[in-house]
């Protein structure tokens, strides 16, 4: 099928935005799911966690498949799985089927890296760099788009109506991909290292489970540490398997390149900080006045707090390609990390007025948008075109783990700051969490500056 160039860019952007927004639908619906399905809040939380888990597991596999000759088929089949999962979330089925549907929706998170591979293969170099940056940005701000829409639909028509939105947009994304995604260039091959995929999946499940269950660390520390050790051992085994394989899931040798390793470290630590602030602000906004702070916002109004995040995130992402000709990507990463750190500082110093939360969220969005837009440039500068999907998929796995740990860190700090018999943490716990976030962004800034001191190698053709 021939691709019409004029449709390719909006198609790639729409698909990346859709899978990100649909995966994030679990966040604003947790309370409604618990009420509608008569399950605990901890159980309802898995409607978000299971999507992140399936996305993290599927991403490296899809990235490898996307490096081969069947990329178009991989994209279409994956979107079909997402649509089927979306249908399960809408049908009047028991809670277990809802979780299955959410897991299928999460698989779509692995498509972002494939959209980048398509852009790099089928667009001129200068154009592809800007489009890849845009895809990276919309994969982040998708959460900010999906949150208020889902919350509004819950208030108007219940939880099924909100999930119905996911079914409509994913079906539209599948149709868009069928009409617009071209075949991969000829002469490529890609085999999935099944053993490596299974070991990596097992380790990621353990890591994300530990991140999604912060109470395990406070109540059963020995069990949590044991799981963490097992996860670390599995990751080491996976590295050995990949190094010995002739068809590795991820080219570990390429990942060890200083530019790629540094970028992934910056993504990991930066992801912890970015998601930490996002969760702190949304949780603070919904805390009732009776706690002595907070604004007691409804789910929908709290979702509106994410609008500055999405709008300024898009602005930051659009500005980044324009300044790349003057400032190298690692310096853009460092500058963006400083901006996110500034958002933490604002939240730590001033949060007594709702407008201050909007400002902090806007600063966070601008920093995250710039960071996300600059990240692909650092990695792809030393990555062959044929390995674009695989290299970026590994970066997105790192990002997913960082985001999950950021959420967990926030939960642990706030739990530690909650007095006996109290439902809500002390206001000072939010300040402590913000200071931790500033530290994370300082590390991210220093890592990015270290990358800037190295002269990047020439990109492979």
C-alpha cells in the first residue's frame, strides 16, 4: 500500500496520542471502578497498573518486530488487540474481564517507538527529526488529554461511557493505520529472542509490581527486598542472554554506548521526578479541606489542572526542534530538567492557591515537553535507521519503570508523613516529596551535562 505523505504525519501523531490517552484512562476512573464493580480501591488501582505492566512487557518485543519487514502488520495487529481490549472494557462483564481489557489496551504503549521508526524511514531527515520529537511529546501529554475527558464522561454517563471513548478512538486509530502506514523498507529482518523476551518480561513484572504496591515495602519489607533481588538477578540473566544471542531483543552493546546509556539514565531518573510531581499535584488538588490543606476538587475539576500540563507540554515540544540547530540535544535535556526542577520548587514554596497549582503544572508540562522532544535526538544520533524502533522501545521501557517508581516514591513519602489514625498526610510531607524531586532533577541535569561534554558519534545511515 502506498503512503500519502500528507497523511503520514497526522496519522503517526494521532496513533501515538491515542494509545497514550487510552492507557492513562485508568487514572481518573479508579474510584468509579471500585464503586461500580464493588471492589476495593487497591483492586481498582490495577486497572492502571496492569496497563503499564503489559505496555512495558510488550514494548521491547514490538520494538524488535518493528525493526523487521513486517512492521505494518505488527502495527495493525497490535491496534486490533487494543480495540478488542477496549471492547472488553465497555461490555457488561465481570471485573476480571475489565482487567483483561485494560491489559490489552496497555499493549498499545509499545507502538510509540514504531511510529518513530516509520517517521525516520519515510520522511526527509530534517522533517523526521521534528516529527519524532512531536511523537515523543504527544505520548507524554496524552495522559493530560485523556484524564479530563474521561472524568467528564464518568460524571455524565458512568464508567462504561468513559471506556466507550477509548473504544471509539482506538477503532479510529486502527482505521487510520490501515489507510496511512506504509510497508517497511525491503532488506530487513528481525527475529524475536523468545528466551530473552520471557526473562525480561518476568523481571519487568516484578519491578513494576513492586513500584505499584508501595504498601508492600512498609508492611512486608523482607518480601519486597526478596522480590527486588530476584528482579535484579533476572535482569542480569537477561543481559547475558542478549549478549550471547545472534538475534537479541535489544542490542545491549548499542545500549552501552555512552550517549545511549547516559540518555537512558537521564530518562530513568528524570522519569521518577516528572511523574512524582504530576502525582503530587493531582493528589494535593483532590485532598479535602478538612485535612487542613488541599482544595477538595472533584475528579473532573482535578483533571482540568492537567490542561496547563498538556498545553505547555505541547508548546515546549514544538519549540525544541527550532532551537536544536543552536543547542545540542543533551543541553536541551539539561535545560528541560532544570525547568521541571523549577516546577518542584514552585510547588514546595507556594501551593495555598489553586492558581499556583496551575502554574506549577504548566511549568512541569513545559519541562517535560522539552525533555521528551530532545530525548530521541540523543539516542538516534548514534542509532542506525533499522534499529530506531528497538532503541526507542528500550528507552520507553526505562521511562515506564521511572514513572512507576516516581509514583511509588511519592506514595511512600506521603504514607510516611501520615500520622496514626489520620487519613491524609501532613502538609509537610508534600514539601519533603518536592525536595526529593528536586534532587532527582538535579541528578538528571548533571547526567545530561555530562552527555553534552562528549562529542557524539556520527549517526549510522
